[in-house]
């Protein structure tokens, strides 16, 4: 039996914090194997994927791995699901992890707009945020992943869960603002963290911006839950297209059907909701400031 090629490094969140861009920058390094097909492939979160076994995950790397030192996998919700962290610890307790954190109010709004974009959400933003506590009581993975906007921004709380399974030294936390404003230094620090050549400079491109939909009808057909889409995915594509190719096609379609968004995130909420969110995140941000030794006061106004 041939040896399996499996990840030893994970980009674990947070959703809507430039993880796709950073993943693509890391993937360009000659010492990193990072197929786009396993960016946001929730192997350790989704029971139906995990049940397929490690050989299934290894298949994504089969044609890509060229003995690179770092084998990267990403899922923006790993940090949110304790069972995912526990499964990774059981699989490889010496793994390294990258977590990108963003102003949690902006992140929550962006995640809501992203859920609208993919037809996951059908409520106005105030109603959606108000329904979150009810949604958290359920066990549907998609709902917990995509429709619980506020709780995904409780980064300190999630890091404390992470530390139940791994050491602090195994985690590199990056600020979203640094990704936007000082990309070169961010990747240099990440390469140093991974003990690979930190002189490598990737081509910097921004990927998977929430943006606006170019063609909403097309988006609904491809990413909705209609009969035609389900027939294509479950009956036609399943038998003729590999999981890796399906993932690549998904990213391509998302990119082609997205246009830049002109409005700012705070345009989406009123003053009352903004103040409610500031209060919700305040304590977690203060704890995170101490943990990171970083000034995050801009997140609290």
C-alpha cells in the first residue's frame, strides 16, 4: 500500500478574513503543497467526509505533491467546531495552524452577505442576527457554519477551545488589516513560522471577495437547492467528475460570477444594530488584545 500524503498545516479561519487570498499566496511557495481543491474542504468537520477516511483526503494531494515540506489544508470553520480540532489532534498532534482574524462586526456583515450570495440566507440582516441563538441550538452543519454570524467572531473564545488540544506555539494569528496593508510582511512571517524560505515573494492577488452577483439567476441554479442543481451534482457530476475537479470548478464559477461591491459593510446596518454588536464583541476583543499583545481598539468603536 502506498504512503498517504496528508496535511501537516491548517488554515483554520476565520471565514471572510482573506483566507482564500492568503491560501493562494502560500500555495505558490516551492516548499508548500496546497491544492485549491482542499481550501474550505471541511473534511474534519463534516461527518460524511470524515467517514471516508484519510485515504480520501490524501487523494486531493496525489497529483500535486512533489515532496514539499508543508502540506496545507484549509477550512474556515475548523476553529469554530471543537470536533474538528479534536479530530486533527488525534490525526496529527504536531500540526501547525494559521488563523486570520478580522474586525468581528465587519466579518459578521460580510458573512451574512456571503450567505445571501449563495442562497443560504433568506432573512433581513436584523432578523438573521436575532435568530442566531436559536440556530446555534441545532446540529445542521451548514446552518452552524454559514448562518451563525456573530459567534464566529468570538475569536478569543475559539482560541481557548483550540488550546485544549494544541500548544500556543502551534498557532500563528494574523490580523486581516495586516493582510490588506502589509501583505509582504504577512507572508514572510508565515514562511518563518513554517520554517521555510522566507525570502520567497508570491504574486499577490485578492480572491473570493464577497462582492455582488453578476447573474443572480445563474447563481441560484448553480448554488441553490433546486431540483436541477441537485440532479447535476448528485447524479451526473458525481459519476464523471472527481471531488478535486468539482472543487476547482466551484472556485472558478464563484470568481467569474462576482463583481466588486461599492458600498461599505457598515452601510448594511443601522446604529442600534451596530451598538448591539459592539456590546456583544467587547469582552472577547479585550481578552484577545491581551492574548495577542495587540491594540484592537479600532474594533470597539
